[in-house]
C-alpha cells in the first residue's frame, strides 16, 4: 500500500471500501478495493477469493482490469485500473435518460462483456448501474465479480442457493426461488438496464420481493405455470397469494417515446425462429426466455457502430 497515495474513497461496498489512489512512481491512477478482515468472516473470504479467481481468468476490453492483488494484515487488496464514473452517476445527472446513441453504445459494450463472461461459462449475477464503469472516452467496463460464479454443466444438475443480488434487476426465476437458474439472469438485468438508460427511470422498482413480482406481471402478464408452482412451494411466500394482474401496462404503453426496436426485446412473437436458434446455440440458454431478445440488439448494433 506504501507504493500508492490514497486520494480518498470512491465506493463503499458490503464487503469493503474502494479507494482512489495514485501510484507514487508512475503517477498512474488506480482503484484499490480493500476487503474487510477476511479471516474472521468466512463470507468475506469466499467473496474475495471468488472475485480474484474469476478476474484473473477474465481479460476483456469491457471488463475492469485487475492489475495486482495482495493480502496484508488479514485483508485482501485488489488493484484495478481507475475508471472515471459509474452508469449510476451518469443516470443521476440525466434524469430523463441518455440519448439513444449513447444508450446503444453503452449497451453494445455491456453485451460484449456479458457475452464474453457467458462464453467462459461465468454468470455475473449482479449487473446494475453501480457496477458499470464508464471512462472519459466512453469505454464501458463491467466490474464487481464478487457474486459472479462459474456454471456447472447441466448434467451435473447444479443448484445455486447463494444468490443475493439487487432486487430491481432480478429475473422472475430468482424471485420465485428457482435454484436452477443460469445465464438468462444476466440478460434479464440487461433488459432492465436498457430501459433505465433510455428513460432514466428504473424499469421495475419493487419495494419488496412480492412487489417486484407484481411489477413484472403488470408489464409482461402472468408468470409461467412452472414459476407459479415454484412460488407456491417457496416457504418465503407461504400463505401469500400470487398477485394477479387485471390490467396490463405493457412497455410500449408505459414508454410511448422509446424506439420500437428497443421495445422489441419484449415482443416474443415477432422474433423469427431462425434467429432464436442462432442465439440459443451461441448462448445455450432457454429460447423462450423473454430477455433473450436483447441479443438481437447485438446484431443490430454490430451493424450500426
Ligand atoms: P463492492 O463489491 O464492495 O460493492 P464494487 O467492485 O462494486 O465493490 O465497487 C464499489 C464501487 O466502487 C463501484 O460502484 C464504483 O463506484 C467504485 N469502483 C469500483 N471499481 C472501480 C474502478 N476500477 N474505478 C473507479 N471506481 C470504481
């Protein structure tokens, strides 16, 4: 740490602090993530080690770059390249949303980052505006791999129980308590993020898990039979009746000014089967998952940028 001069905190996470620092010799700016004492707290240790392992494996232009790691006095220190601001800050400064071109450029880069992780069989599980860093030149870097994890192959019948990510960006399967989820949870978060970039407003700002489910149903209609079954089997919701929605407020009604191409991501019937096959093969995820339509954007954006 002596090699760096601290310029003050830039972020406070659940498991430590992020400091902006300057390397004394080179003058290089870095962000140092300093975890809490990890010997006493098993959860902190697990998260720190998981993040280090995954970040060493993941090198990409749109992922935050890990420069060095050390452990001192029972704390882990992770040194990253410093990135100027977060998408959250940018959205706070633009309360009516970002312009279409900026949203497209950001989304394109976030999709590249996510697709890269998915190709390495890693799901991020906590994609949200705070975890998207943006450099002065407009380069997007996905950060915070503390919740990310490697997927076991489906034949191993993997179940995941330790999911705790931010509610507003949580996919329906997570809300109802499905323990067999996968890459689509990231794609769902990307869909929420896209609408938030375009409008400046969080898409589904639920104030409880039940309210979160209600927000989703009101927009996209009732849950699937499988998700309903999981809901009623989940002890967390025992005695609770699943909200039914009588009047749907669909995306195009709620956001009449958004470009139809962006809203297309929610229009299941419009997507050609051949396109679905292509995506499914690329990502190996459930073709019926609503948020998949975002990947159609990747093609469109590839052609435009
Ligand atoms: P935690 O897992 O503790 O939430 P994060 O990795 O999400 O930690 O970082 C917390 C905050 O610190 C981010 O939301 C961001 O504001 C800031 N931050 C993280 N990494 C960087 C970086 N490389 N450059 C600049 N700021 C960063």
